[in-house]
């Protein structure tokens, strides 16, 4: 009972942290696109017809590719790729081989008597599986005499949080592996078979664990040298067969994908390279940094922490294997440690494509935050306080860029292809700006996000009334749509708003709909909100004529 109570508390804390992250994200970057777009679907790939019929639209326009989570969400509504889903995925064979998370979401939707997997159902599925894994791991820790707080490191890690946030399969694959390993240790074979199968179907590298566990039992039973060295090892009949069963659905699915969709393009040439080659490029940069407060320094220090975590995992796994061999006491910890050593070896080979951003390598590293306390439990060793300090540093450090992500300004829909060509300032551009809709969606600041001045989203229509083609070029003369707050009755500008870039050149008579997140002034007073085109480096068009703009009076109280 005590173990369950402590585990529930830890799981609740993890759940609350995850919910808070999503709330910050929904009321910040997702303020305009809304929760249904949390996987960031992009127009570049389009939306499958059945989902489009249900109202899901590709929010991100132009060159913005969105997040890979959009593909795994699409798959949840077309498990066997029998509709048009594969035409809306960047690499269908590669994505479809990772069907585990999508399959879990599909099963949940059927249990809830739904005829499709909604974005909410998909999110709740990934969220619930991760929280369940934390609960099971925390209870496992308490039952073995360890603090359940160690289970918080995995779910609190920015790698887990960011993958849940953007519908990626990594965190759920980790959760299934956690559940599978603990279930096998607790002799819960049915749970092991389901969770290990889904883990391998969510991240193909994890199939190494049932293979290694199976080989461990097979060799203990069949090889004379191991029989002699480990005479008291557990040797149940056909134990190795049970351990290996999750490999079967993995292989069947791999065959189906190759026959029905195609062979997955190997990403190893892109994401993997020579061991530590890319990492050492960042290691060397520490000597050339002029400041430890800029973005580059944050990236370099992150790589140092990544390498420190890999080295520590090599140390404790190696220590366990040495202890295993010397003790003459067989333990399931041995194949598990070997499996994680293989993963660490792969992580050491990450190329610059992965190492250039913390989300690339730390979402993989995050599983190692489970490994370390798990290995200590298997070794029956006390976890040194220094490990706790190291974990705390890791979690807090990578929360810096993660918090910047969830606390960012609302995402704009389009990233145009800037020509970069400067244009002469024009003196006779005329436009019409019309209000299409307005709603209150969020508040600014950290605590003020929920208690301070509101931020409203406004849908605005910009019509080109001139004889020129208007274009966002990214250079002087570029025509963008923006807003300013002006003290009523004066020309004093108190706040400049973000720009909205035209998704394509606007010919005479053409119009474009823009979604704005309007941040209100913090100081009380009477203001005019002026939404107007701006010729960058030239002039705000409303200063030539208010007919070029939309002027809305607001009293901030």
C-alpha cells in the first residue's frame, strides 16, 4: 500500500507537469492554430482526405515542414495504409514501420466507441501511457527500497516532454519499454508481450531487448561453459521462447510495410556518422566562445552534458556486467545492460543533423534517465547523491530551451520564400484591411499568462487596392502586415507588434487572410490598435492614410 501511495504521488506530479507544459503551449505558440494542431500539420505535406473532411486543416504554410508527429497522427487513422495517408507523409515506409503509438491510439479510440482518432484522443493516449510508465517505475523503485522520486527524472526530462507535446513516438516507445522490462522482472508475461511488442513497433531499435533477453536464457541453458559458471541460474522450460515472442509481430509488420508500402529509406547515412565526430566539433567550440550567455553556448554545453551522460551509462552498465561475471550469479540485468550499451553506442554516432539541436539528441538521451536508477536497483547498490545532482542539472538545463519553446509567441502560419531582393519605396500603395473575427485566447507573461492582460487573436483580411504586386521579400521594400499600439489622440507608439508575412505575391485586387495574436499593453490607458501594412525600411501605410489600415479603440483597465 505504501509503495502504491508513493508511486501515485510521483505519477500525479509527472502528470501535472505534463499538463502544465501543454497548457503553456496551447496558450502560447498554439494560440492561433489551436490544440487540434498540436502536432503542427504542414501544407507542404497536406492532410489526408478523411481527416480534412472532419475539419482538420494544415496550419503551417510555405516552407515550414511542421513536426514529424503529424505523420504518426495521420497513421493512427489509417493503420494499414489503405487510403491516401501515404501521399501525405514524407517517408511512408520509415514512418509506418513505427506504427506502435498510432496503433495504441487507434485501440483507445475503439474502446471509447469513437469512429476516428481525434487529436485529443491521440494526445490523451500518449499522455496516459507515459504517466502509467512513471507510476509502474515509481512503485518498482519503492518495492525495492529506493525513492520513487527517481522516476520523475524521465518524465520531467525535456526530451520526454517535447515528444509528448508534438505527437512524436519517442516518449511512448520509452514508456512501453519501461513497462515491458519491469513486467518481465515481475513475471507478468502477458503484459511483457504486449508492451515489448508495442515498444519495438514504436522504435525499431528496441527490438534488441527481446532478442538479447531470449539469447541470454538460451545460452544459459545450452552452452556448457555458462551452465558450469552459473549453476544456480533460473532455467525455466522455453523461457527464451517467451522472451523472444515480441520479435514476431515486429518481423510480420516489417514484411507488411515492405510489401505494401516499400522499403524504409535508411536514415543512418543522415543521422549517424563516425563515433563522436559531430559531438567533438561542438566540444572544440568551448574554446572559441566569447560569452556563455548566447544561444551557441547553450548548445555547446548541452553537448557536454550529453557526452557526460553517455560516459556515465557506459560506466554503470560495464560495472554491472563485471559484477555479473564475477559473482557467478546469473541475472536478467546482464542482457538489459548490454542492450543499453548498444543504444549508447548508437547515440555516440549521432551526426550533426541530430547534434545541431537539443531536441535531436536529448529525446534519445531521456531514456537513459530511466536506465541509471533502474541499473542501480538491479545491482542492489545505493544510488550516490552525486547522481541526483547530475540528474537535476540535466533536467533543469534542458528545460531552458524547452521553456523557451512553450513560452514563445504564437506560431505564424506561413514562412514565405523570401527573395531577398530590395525594392524601391512606393508612394501610392493603397490597401483595405477588414476585421473577420476576434477572440480572447491567452494572457502574456509567466503568471500573467492566466491572470494578466489578455491577448486576442484577430482574423484580418488584407486586400491589395493598388496597381502594384505586393510581396514579402525579406528585404527593404518588403510589404508585411503588422500592428502598433498608439496612445489615443496622439502619434506616440507604445508597442510594435509581430509581422505577418504574405504567403505569396498579392496581385492587384487579390486578398489574403491573416491570423494575428495581438498582445495588449501592460499599462492602463486609452489606446488605438492600428493594424496596417508596412513597407519595411520605408513607411507604415497608415501614416499616409488611415484608409490603408484598421483602427480599433481599446481601453486597457
